[in-house]
C-alpha cells in the first residue's frame, strides 16, 4: 500500500515537472537575432542589472536605460544586485529565465564578462555592455566572437583619472590621497591608475589610498585616511559617494586644507562644485545606458551595428565630461532634472526611426558628447536660448 | 563578629582581584596600541586620531547598548540595522524641517515605535525572534528602498542633513552624548527594576514568571529602552554621515556586526567590568583595529571584513566561555 502510494506520487510529480518544463519552454519567446523586426509595433522585454539601488551613479543608469527603452516602446526589468558581486550572476540568470529578449549588462568585475557572455549565448539572448567592459584586448575579442554580443558603450575611465590628475598637478599640488571603491572594480581601478600615473608623472606623490567596499560606509575610512595624512594637499575621490564622504570628513577638520577632486557628478556634488567645496569634477557618462539601449534595439530589429571588420562595435571613448562651476545651472537643468538626450535623440540612433544609422552615427554621437555639444543641440531644438548659451560660455 | 570579618576579607580580596584584572586588561590594550603606533609610524597615537576614533565608536556604542536591553531578555532581533536606517532618514527629514528637536525626536519616535512593534510581533506570534526579526528587517528595508526610489525618480537622493543641524556629530558634543549615554544605560540597566527584570527573563523565563515578573510588560518596556538608544544612534549616525542610504536584501544586517562584536567583547569582560561600561571600551578597541588597517592601506571588503568576522567569532567564544550548554 505504502509502496504503491509512493509510486503514484512519484509519477504525478514527474508529470507535473515535465509539464512545467514544456510550458516554460513554450513561453520563452524565440530569439529575434537576425530577423528583420523593423516593424513599428515590435516591442521587447529588456533586462538590466543595477549593482545597488539607492546609489545615485547606479540608479541614474537604470533611469536612463528605462527612459531610452520606453522611448522605443520596450519594457525594462531591472534586477537589484544589492551591492553583492556574487548576486550578479544569479540576477542575470533570473532575468533570462523571466524571458527577457535583450540584456544591458553592468559588469562590476572583470571575471563576470566571460561568464555572462556564455550564459547569454546558451540562452540565445543578445547582450550589450554599458559603462564597464574588459580592460584587455583579449577579453574584448572573446566577447566579439559571441554572435549574441551586441557591443560596448563605455568611457575611458583611465583618461578620466588622468584628466583630473593632470589638473591637480597643474594647480601646484604635490601630495594626494585617494578614496575609491573596492579593488577589482574595473571603473575605479582605471580611474585611480590614471590619476596616480598622471599626478606622479607631473611631480606629485600619492601618499595614501583607501579602497572601500561599501560606499554608504565611506565617511569613517575617509576620515581615518585624512587624519593619518594631514600633510596631503588634495583628495581624489574616484566616485560620487567617496567624494561626498571626503567632503564630510574634511568638514569635521576645517584646519586641514585639502582640495577635493572627483569623478562622478551627482546632484549634491554639483551643488558642492558650485559652492567651491570641490575644486574640479568630471562625470555625466551614464548616458552610456541610453546609447547602449539603442545599440541593442538595432540588433533586436535585425539591423545590428557592426564595425569595419564586421564585428560588434566597441565604443570605449565616451567622454567623461568636465563640468566647470559656471555651467552648474545648465547641468542641473538638463542632466539632473532633465535628460541630455531626448527620446528623439535616442530614436535617431535606431534603424527603425532612422534607416541611415550606422557605425559612424554612433561613433560621432559618442565622440562629440560634451556639455557644450548637448547645449548647442538643445539650442537647435529650442530648449536653450542664445542668451543662455552666451551666459554659460557655450560657443 | 568573626563571620563579618571573614565576609569583609572575602569582599576585599574579590575587589582587589577585580582591580588587578581590570589593570591587566587595560595594560594589554595599551601595549597593543603602542604596537599599532609603531606599525603606522607614529600616526596612530596622535591626539586627533584618538579623538576621531572615539567619535567613530559612539554610534556602535549606542547600538550595542540598545542591543544589550533587547538581547538581555533572550530576544535576537536582526532588524535593528534596518531600524537605524529608517530612524536616520527620519532624523534627516525632521531635522531639516524643525532643527535639532526634529532631528532628535524624529529618530527616537521611529526607533521606539518599530522596536515596540517588533516585540509585539515576537510576543503575539511566538515565532522565534530571529526569524521574525528577519521578516521585519525585510519590511523595513523595503520601506527604505521605496523612499529611496521615490527620491531617485525626482532626480534626488535620500535626504541629506543640512550642515546647520549636524553639530551633534562634532566634538565635543558627540563625546558628551557618549558620556550621557553611558550614565543613562548604567542606571537603567543596573539600577532599575526593568533592567533587573529583563536580565531575569533572559536567564530563565519560567523562573522569572514564577517570581512574579510580568513578562510581556517587561519585554515591552525593554523594547522602549532599547529603542531609545537605537534612536540616539540613528540621529548621531545621520549627523555624522550626513546621508544614510537604504539597503535591501538583508544588507542592513551587516551594519550590526560591529556593534555585535562590541557587545560580545563587553560580555567577555563582564566578570570584571560592568557590561554597560565595557561597551564603549570595547567599541573603541575594535574600532582602533579598523583604524590601523585603513592607515596601513588594507582595503575594506576583503581583509577588513575578514578581521571583523574573526573578531565576532573570537569574542563570541570568549563571551560564552564557561557556559556548559548551547547559548542562543
């Protein structure tokens, strides 16, 4: 009796599991790779991972991606990695299982790129990299061998650090301390390397570094570093949260005169820049989330953008714009409270609305990105007056 | 006459032993600090660094004091980290609106309400407190995340406390608050009926009930007391950090590790130093480890977190040394 009961139960469970697998498989939309879906009504379910909701530099990328995807008529699903590297793979897996048709991937560590590449290839889900990308040519080449790899839109983070390092050295500053994200973060590693190389090449010296895993807990380690190096004359914060922490730390010790430089421009830092509490800042490169969404859209519509060698394009020269204090108001109006690229701008990067779009369209858009360029464009669209352009020194 | 003299001699011997043990502990700490100073080439034992370490020890001290009321009754509440986040943001919002009274009351009200709510859930549902606490933590984190998302959608971040209302995190006010907290907790924990009742409940609930202690009432009062100290931690935290971000996925629990390590070390010392007094000493000692690691350039997320994990385990062992049974 007992044995018979178990046999029947086992059979029932096996049938249920088999049906679940079959029905799930039927529910998965077929990949649109290679098909001409330039129909004006085709919409897609796009996934992306937000490394940590609540952190402005990450949330603004999600917001930008959502804006661009909704302009295309798509639905965006964002997974929250909760600042945990080991959760990223599980989140990507869950997104794929939920039936996404494309993925915008934010790879927080180098080792994740081949892993996610394989996952997407196995699941036949096209994916694009935004902001972060492999730092080696071999890593990029490996991705380009994947037929589901759509491309990269990112910034030269080392150049961002170099720009600030050179600027700091030009100010006559000699001793710097650095506050940045955890080691292994490809963005912050490159910024710090760039700053260090440029600053030391110009005769300065980096006398202390604090790498902090949790940006929300950065004030105390930043203060410890500042106290331990009272002779430093400047602080480079490789991210917005670390700049905030450095400002807070130095406010507690007003006798320590250290100039603050940073990469990343969040609302608070923009105000601090205007108030003179930050000497110089560059950032605003989160537009990569919108531009990469356009790359993905073209792929899904069957008109993938390719480079001269027929491979997925790699755009890693998105400028990290330098924001002078004089243009803070404009930046707030169009980058923080508004959008630097409108729906029309993003659609203009998609074959569906602009059949002339090609590799060079993206290349030029990305290379020309700057505060001045965007303001001049908005002037043509009637959003900025000539008087305002003159007032803010835009030529 | 003879028995009185014997008692006096025994008490005197015990006091001498205690003073000797305290002296040994303090000497060991001093020796370690000298070593730290050598390792950091003289950057550890500067007046400014010591003052900074003291101010960094204040928030964990208040959280540990709050934990001592809650844990004393045998409750393991893992939602306290999430409560601190909400209390900190409430302090920021109210502080920006109403100044210092808003800063203080905003944090206290939220912390007390949430702590009392937790205790109510523990009492009524009879679910093990660590499970119920996890559930409450997820609820509170969701509230924080929703608030954060609402702000992000407006192009803003979570509330930033205005500079004009941040003096409580500056010296000497933060040290004065620390001292006031120490006096308050010492009296409440050791010299009031509630403190004694909580420890009796933590020792053995059945016996405490038979002694005539109203368990639920004592737990509720303990929750209020714990909530007060956690609320104080909330507004000091907001004053110090200026902005406290939301956490999700039970990430708020990690913020408890430092106060937990502080409490465990204090409990390891409680045979020679009253736990209320041992907490700030322990907080300062543990923070000094992190201070040295930061000065030496050890990145967080790796060795620093490993050190904290090892400390929690080691001090947990020391605190439970001598217990013959499994301790919750």
